[in-house]
C-alpha cells in the first residue's frame, strides 16, 4: 500500500484552475519531487496534501486513510504531515533546541530532550542546540527547520522550495546531505522545486508538472533519457532537436548519420507503426555529440561557455542547424573554427514533427 495517494485531484482559485485531475502515489521511505516552472500548481499540491487548502475534487489518502474527498477534509494537525517552508519559519526568540522541540507538545520533558539531541545529531548540529537562529548560517537554519519538522515523527514530510534562499554551492551540498538524512531516518518526503539539479540530487522519483498536471512521473534517469513527451524532453536537461527520417523500424537518419535504436522509434501517440520516410524530430543532448579530431564530419564553433572542466560548445552544421556539445576544457577552440565531431547516442529520443 502506498504511503501517499492522490487520485484525480483538482483545485481552482475562483475561475482559474490550478490543479487538474492530478494523480500519483508515493511509497513508504520514498522521496518524491514535483518539478516545474512558476504557476504550474506544484506548491498548491503541497498545500492540498497538508490540508491548508481543500481540494475541489478527487481523493487524497495517507497510509490508506482518506484525508480528503468530497465529504472529508481532515485538518492539518490530524494528518501526521510535517512541513518545511521556503523561509524556514524559525522562531527568532527560541534557541535551535527549543525550535526543534516546539512541535512535541505532548511529549514529556525527558522525551523532548532525548529527541532534540537525536535530531541535532541527525542533521549535523551536535553542540549547537543553544544557538539562536541569527547565530546560525543559512544552511544551519535550514537544518534546524528540517529537524523541527522531523522531530514529531510525521508520516510524510513536505518541503516547499527548501533551498531557494541559499547560494548555489551550498544548495548543491545541502541537497545531497538532506537526501542522506531522509534515507538514514527512513523519511517519506515530497518536495517542490523549479530547479532540476536539486530535484535530481534529492528525489527517487520526479513528476514534471505543467498546467496543473503531471506530464511524466518517473526516475530522474528516465526523465532525461526516456522523456514521454516533447515538453518533458525540452524541460529536462539541455538539447537540440534535429530533423530525422525513419529508414526502418530500428534506425533513423539525421544530418550527422544513422542512429540505431534498441526500441522502435516513437512517431507519436496516434501512430502505431512508423513507416519508412516518416519525419521525426530527434533530440540530441550535449553528451551525445563527441569532439573527435579524427572525424571527417565538421561543425563550426559559434559560441562557447567555459564550465571549468568542460566547455559547452554551440556548433553549426553545414545545413545551418545548431547543436550543443560538452567538450573537455583543454580543447579550447576559438569561435569560428571548425572541429571534428561524431555521435555517441545510447538512447534515441524522437517525436513526431507535429
């Protein structure tokens, strides 16, 4: 039985629909993520799960218990759900230890003291329990907020853009640490974010949201290498679509050569079989295009971005089509130079040109 289930959940603000027939499930101990741009409905979904908003339609269950449907709306305090807000919402007049203990009102003093010590150790803040929020760094404040939410042992932890107030380097490091904390404590969690690096670093399974719906619910690997829709392919990672033509059920030809597929090329949901000469849009990721000085296939460098260990080159093919390539940074080619390239594609991703 899933720990969390949403079935055909919808919600609107006035005449404006925000969540549309949304369904997904999360297993015990699993970390999920709703990933999407501003206004896609992801934060509203968290609020519906927490009970801060009442869904207009659909069913929400926690451990098999219906907490929301047409006739039931369990209040937040009865849902066994913890929440970590974007701004941490720590009490400035309370120490880190007192903040963590705040949600354990029914516990004895000894139980609170033991649990606070356990939580401080779990989030790597042993010895800092007497410090106040203003005496802690942003990353430490985030850990206190996390410890406070975990202290009452919620069934499910919800996180709303948890790292958005941190600098990039700290955000990347803390996202990995948070995943380790969740796995060490067996926490089931779901976060919302617009940052796919953050989503992929923390989550076991990710839902790409668009206009209140989930376009695809899958592992980060599948979202990147096996996108179900053109929108997901465009949204996740970087890449360029090149025109392609089907030569048979397992090969497709693009300007750079013939690509062999291990599964039939998908021409679109309405096409059961791809016919010869069927036109496709073929996705090439930057890691699909390899710089090779021995190759006779040449492309012109028209832009480049230095990334330390690598350059991200924008290349122009003889036809005028552009593509991206990740190249080790010791290959420092000037703009305007032509370099040899070859394809190294493990997963052919293609969609109908329509």
